[in-house]
């Protein structure tokens, strides 16, 4: 009897998990292409990290993906579920970029323009010490 019950456990798990998987597979998905360019001259940014996080009710969901751009500043990802997608782009020598995009078409192209870091303002002199009064 015990052996028969144990052999049913995998079947029950399969029966429970299969419908959930089918629902996710039936959800509309998009093929998203990315182009990462320098804002000042429009040239491609190679080897930029593009981090993708699905967003539900204003909060990032668990999981996510990281892509890298090629020498032409491009990459793509197939199977992005429709909905809000938080995109973060990190590249050496550029400000980090972050923005939410709504994915709702079978294929989408997203162009991101990265800016160089801006000079920081300081109330202190160039020596790092506070000015004396």
C-alpha cells in the first residue's frame, strides 16, 4: 500500500504543475530587440549589460535576465511576457540607465541612449577640506 501511494506522488505533482505551466505558456510573449547608443554621437555601446525585470503592481517580480550588447550595441530576447518590464543598462564610462517599459506587441524595438557621467557639485574646495570662516 505504501509503495502504491509513493508512486502516485509524482503523478499528482505532474497533474498539479502541468496546468500552471500551460497557463504561463499561453500568455502572450514578445520578441524584444535592444539598441544601446552613446547619447552625444549616436555610436553603439558594446558590452553594455541590460538587466530585465518583470514588474507587477509597481514592484519587481523575482527572477530576471541579463543580456550583453554586441559590437553594434545590439541584443535581443525572445519570450518576454506582455506587461511592464523594468530595464536597467550598465556600461563602463556611462551613467546607469533605468526605466519601465510596457511590452504589448509581438515584437518591439527599444533604443536606449546612454549619457556620460555629469560633474558632481561640491561645497568643499578641491582639497577636500571644508572651507574656513
